[in-house]
C-alpha cells in the first residue's frame, strides 16, 4: 500500500508530504503496552520512502493559523472556514506531490494543524478534562484526492489516559532500535521532542517526551526583530553572543524541571513566552537575542538528556546511549547543530542525522503519520504508552472515506 503522510507543525510554516510504500513482513513481535506484557502482535514493517515535498503556507493563511493558535478569543465562523481551507490546501499538497513523483496514494494520513493541545487535565465547567484540536477537514481531502484519509490521531491516546503526544516514537522504535547501541532520536520542529531507545529495547522500554522549544522561539524572535520567517542556516545566531544569565534564568522554568511524560506547544512556548523572553533579553543586540533563543533549544535538549535519559537510567543502560539522531527543520540550522554538538560532548554522545538511515530529516514526521495511518487502516494500535502515559495501547485516528 502507498500512503501519503501529511504534516504541518507548530511552526505553522507550511505542509510536508511524504509518499511511502508500506507492507508487513509477516513476522510478529510483542505489542507496545504500558506493562510490556504479551498480547496481540504487530507486524514488522517494510517501508520505502518514495518522495517528499514541502509547501509553504500563503502569508495570509500562516497569519490566520498563528492568530488562531491558543487564542483567548476567536470567531467560530472563521475557525470553521479555516478548517475547510486547510483541507483544500492539504489536498492540493497531496495531489501536487503525487504528480511530482508519478505515484498514486491508496491512503492519506493527515496530522492536521494543531490549534490547541492540553495534555494535562484541567477543570472546565466543573469537570477535569484534557483536550486537543488539530484542524483541517479530512472529508475535503478524501473527496478531492479520492482515497480514504486517517486524521485526528491524538484524541484516542488521550481517551486512554495519555497526553496525546508524542506519537512519532512509534516510527522511531521501528527504525532506530539497535541490539547494542542505545539511541536518542531527537526531532526539532516547532517543538523539540526526543525518543530514548535503550540498546536491545523492547517497545515497553522506550520513553519519549517534549524537551522544550525547537524552532518556535527562534522563528518568533527572528520575525519580530529582523522581519524574516526564520534564521536561515542559523546565520543571524552565529553573529550574536549568547546571553548566559538570560539562558540560565529561562531554564529554571517549571517545564524544564518537570519529569516526563510531558508535552509542550504554543500554550507553553508561544506568544506569551516569547514576550517574557524578549523582556528578559532587555536592550541586548538583536543578534544576541536570536543567539540566545537558539542556545535555549540546544541547552534544553542536552539538559533533558542529562537529567531524564541518563540520570534515571540503569548503569548498564546509561552507558549504552551513545548516539543522538537528529531530524526536523532544526537539523538545517548549522548554528543550532553546532551548539548541540558542543553541549552533548561532555555526555559522550555522538550526533548523527536521520538522513544517514535513509530518512530525510525534513520528511520524518510526515513519514511517521503515513505509518500511523497504515496501522489505523489495519486496526492496529500505534501509540507507545510508555511515551504518552496512556494506560493501554490504542488504535489512533478517524477515517474519512472518499
């Protein structure tokens, strides 16, 4: 089966589409469960990336998406219109990618655009609830592309007691587990998240969590100070100096100290955080502000590895973590990558890129949702309860038929 995975992240910079050929080999392994007990097995996968493409949002659409994210007030009519508009744009992106690579998908897996994610239960109208919202009408995609669409992946995990994120660890486990080398798989999108896979790990040994901001804060201060959507290649950050006292102060925030499982989004590192961060930087040179935002991403990742991956591992497992495999848009920021290499060096961890394993770094999340859609289509669970905190494995997503 050929599946088109569609991803638009918290940076709201556009749409990634990956075309993937998927099949099962027929061999069985233990299911992903919170206890590691045996149950109905899952097939090993044989999958081949066939191509990927990126499509930036039109400027007015990006502005509308950013305004809707975590908004205190919004027009219901505009939110409904935005959902259908994004469905049209996702369909355009899938159709254009199929045409580019001369491949027709049998199924689409679309993550949608996150407007709100609250993984921790809070009181609302007298009852404690969790909530998430990924917008982009899947019925529109199904009608225009002419194949079924799996969407809205996160609620099923949350209904099972999880935080609804991260979901990419399922792919990380399939791709990067190794009998002798412990690996940390780090994605830097709008938010940065890691998956820790001990050497010889069973799926129940895998754990994952969001480490903090990825490109989100860097992009926000770059746009505010320089009028550019992002710091291309990290060139602005490279010309600045990190404001060490500001970095130290920010890293004392509760999120960075909280133990996993934990998730983050614009609720944690959006406009309010950027405002506080900018105030903390005071009248520093603009380049220094961007450099400090970049260092925040690198240092928070290294601190998370030190504090939650190595410190809380067994002595045998701790020494086995020798590689960090990087993916996501942040992998293209040379200054960020250089800072991360420097911060990881004392831990004896080598940085590698997912491209070395045949998975283009910018396509990884789109590939992940192609794989998750394939599992849903085959009625198989695809969350990793040890990563999300769910009480049980769950079949993710909802299906819209063409």
